[in-house]
C-alpha cells in the first residue's frame, strides 16, 4: 500500500514536520501567521481556478501552507505569545493571584500537588497554568478539589532544572504541559473562596469522586480497589508502588492507564451491545451517535486527561470509519485523528511519550498484524484465536519498542505472557466494571458481584506479579539514544516493507538502516571510551563524587545505598560497563590540579598550599576566611550534605573575597575542569 498517496496522511506528516520546525526555531506568532494567511489565500486562488489542480505549483503551495500551519500551531501554544499570560504581565514581587484548581496530582512523600489555572493577577484578567505544592505537615484542613478557587499573595518560583546529569528533567516535562512556575504554600498563606464556579472538569471530578466513595463502601480489597480506580476512572493514586512496578516489569503497565487499549475494547463492546439499534430507521446513524456520546461520557468520568481525550478522539474517528464500513481506510482515519488532535487540541502532545506510544502501537497493529497473519493462519479455531492475540501483542510491542527503550531503558521479555492472559479477559473486566459502577451509583450493588469482581481483579494482580517475578526476563538499563531511536524505526519500517513484498531495493534499504544503526553504536561506544570526567553530584544529606574513565565509573559516597538511582541513570546514559565504589579521601589529584575535601570533622593538613579546588561537605565548622588565606583555592564548592545556613555564610564570604562559589543545591553538579 502506497500510503503517501492518501491526502490525510500527507497532511498529517506535513503538519508534524511543521510542528517540529516550529518547536526547533521557537518562532513568535506574527511571522507564521502571515505566512499561513498568504499561503492559504494563494492556495484558495489556485483551487478556484482549477479545483482538480495537480500541477507542481499547487503541490508546493499546499506543502508550504500545511508546514506554516504546523509552525503557527506551535507558536499559538507558547504562553509567551499571549498578552494575557501572566509571564507577559508584571508578576515580580508579591502579587495577588486568583487561581482555580484544574487537576489533583499524585502526592509525594512530602507534599500534596495540584495544577491550577490562573484567572487573575492583581485583579487583571490573566491566564496560564501553575503548579501548587502544599507541605503535608501544614495541611490541617481537607484536601483541595477540582474547581476550588484560591486567593494567594506571593511570588511564584521557577521550576528547578535537574541538578545532576541524566536525571529526569521534570522542568522540561512540565514545560510541555504549559507549566513553568510553582507556588509553595502552607495552611496560612492562601484563602479558599466559597461557592466557586463549576466547570466541566469539576463536574467530572465530582462524579468520579462520588463513584470512588460508592466503591469504597463495598467490600473490595485495598489493592483491588486501587486497580479498579485505575482501570475504570483513570485514577492511579491509590496503587501501591509494588503493584505498579509489577505491572511495569510484566509489560502490562498500559493496562493501568485509561488510553487507547481501554477505549478500543470499550468501542468493541458498545458495537456489540448496540447492534439491535441497526434495525431501527436510521439505526446505524443513531448507533454511531450513541457510541460517540458514551465514549465521551466515559472520557468525562475519567477526568478528561490528555491521554483519555487523545484516545477517545482517535476512536471516535474509528467509530465513524466502522459506520462507513470502510476498513481499508484505517490509515486515513488514524491520520485524520492525529491531525485533528495536534491542530485543534494541543500541538505539544506530539512531544509526550503517551501520544507517541499510542499511535506507534495502533499503527504497528494495523500494519504489522496482517503481515503476521499471512505468515501463519492455523485452521484450528482455538490456536488461531491465541495466535491472533499473540500477533496483536507482538505488533504493538514492535511498534513501541524503540520509544520504550529510549525513554525507559528496559524491556519486559515476557510481555506476551501477561498480554495473552490478561487482554482476552479485559473486555469482561471493563464490562463488568461498568456494571459495578452503575449498580453502586444506584445502591443496588450485590455482595456476590463485589466478591466475583474483587476475585477477578485479584487473579489479574497475581498473574502480573508472577510474570514480574521472573527477573531474568526483565532487561534493564539498556543504553538507547535519539539517533538509535531513528535508526530503529528505519529498520522496522524497511523490514515490514521488505517482508510485505521483497525486492532488491527494499533489501538494500534494510541493510543500510541496519548498518547505520551499527555504525552509530560503534561511534557512541568509541566516544564513551574517550571520555574522562570528574563531578561532584548533588544529593541532600549525602556527599557523592563521581569519576568516569571511559566505560568505568568510580563513585565515592557517604551513603552508598542512596546513590543507586543516580548512578544507574548516569550508567545508562553514558554506556558505563562497570561501577566501583571507593572509600572517600581528603584530597585528590585531577589533571595536575589538587582538590582538598573538608568534611564534618573540619580537619585539614597544615600544608594546604596549591589546592585549586576546595570542597566543603557534611557541614564542617571552620573559619573559612582563615582557610582561604592558607590554601588560596581558586574555586570553593559546597554539596548537598551541608546545612543551608552554612552555605549562605560561605557564599557571603566568597563574595566578599571575590572567589567563585558553587553550591550544588542551586547550580547543580559541579564538573571539575
């Protein structure tokens, strides 16, 4: 199938390219707006002259118009391009803010977190999203809910960047959601308004909370109730870390997120249950309308999160395709749904891993599944059924594998077992779950149904836990960068094209993709072997010194156990082959420069001359000015193990003595030259 002949696919690919260009160049709104208007007018003129215009000029203008629309979509999504955004207004110093809770996030160990919409700044209409963080020890009243309105007097602070190399960049993640600042609040520095106005998000949250309260009144187990809330309501806050890790290691974490899989299964259920409507006059149209309404009703109950809206939008288009009875148009329908989501809902969704994995999985199923069925089509119905399930699972995993390796650096080898055992029952689980919710709302939920459903969920958890226990089949810490991601998809696409209809050109293309992947891997390994770096990392109440010498990593730390995650992230990103933990020392030699380390004992040798670097760790009690006079360091560094009051005093001393001072808690890890 020559997919590029279809106009929706061309449109979507050009729009994606335009979004990528706009994201890279960070253009303001005026230039792409003018370009879009000019190209659309020119395109309309050409279409008016000849609506069947197929000249190269028409194709070029069509291409440029779509690219400019993609660039404009990115420009429109940038907060700084909107005059009413708080970043374009005077928000310096303490200001009065009116905020409305938009989303309740999963709490951390130390704080409750919310996403809020800004409604006004100093009584002036304003817009934007901001993160709210409430210290748990300061929250004595009830938790905030969606649509609650707050009056705050204060100054927001910027989201901090990662302080260590290769650490998860939470700031960039939030920036993709349109959030760049946060308020840190306690019980005394905000006012909660009474009788706040309602929005569709608040209504959805209220319905969802009412359902959860009803389910809690039933005799469900704690773990089972957490899974039920995730499966049916999109709420994963009550799932324990152990259960979540089991699903992740078993390759079944997608089951816990209300996304394409759930909406697809729900669509099939509705198609089956509403089939009698087709007997009525205009029955097929009525059936389509009811299905779309029910899908969006489910999206409302699930909180209208980005993943749910994305999935329901996609399968609303699929439902329309089923209504037209044109299964051959699957690629067109998927392309149209992607075009609609990126253009109308949010162009930034293109850069979110959930969006990428959803479309990669669906496209792979549509493209690769028929190919697998051609290889083998068993005559036995039972064997054929399980082969079809396995084919779907293999196709989906092949589609998301490069993305999964790039973002998560692990691969569950037994994914097909968990999917073969769980996916066939997912329709029953979701269907029975909907019935449980309906009966719970009507106060008609019988105990025997609770027991059956609770047992069903417990069996699913037990199966997932058993698969996750097979540690030997969970491949972790796989180094995989962006270039390998591109080459991997090149290999996958070329392989599918070659296996579909083999010829010499396709074989050459596949070989080039494979060789390119290998050459880049060799180059990356060579670069790693040439690297020699020493850095002082940041970790609260700990001292961590890391030395990379090629593929080997030497780590010195006061608390070794707490460094495991940090070291693992560094190891994966830098392709480290071995890690050694060494005892700490009071001095080091690095590139003909000496490093003096002073810990809590505050002891240092009498001969302290010619130390270029002075590292202060574990809050030593010392006279810094006297030490500076004796050691004459060129740079003074303090890590995260020091008291903040000490760091402030040392920073003032260094400023007075005009010495460079680096605190890892503010500036991040320090790389020694």
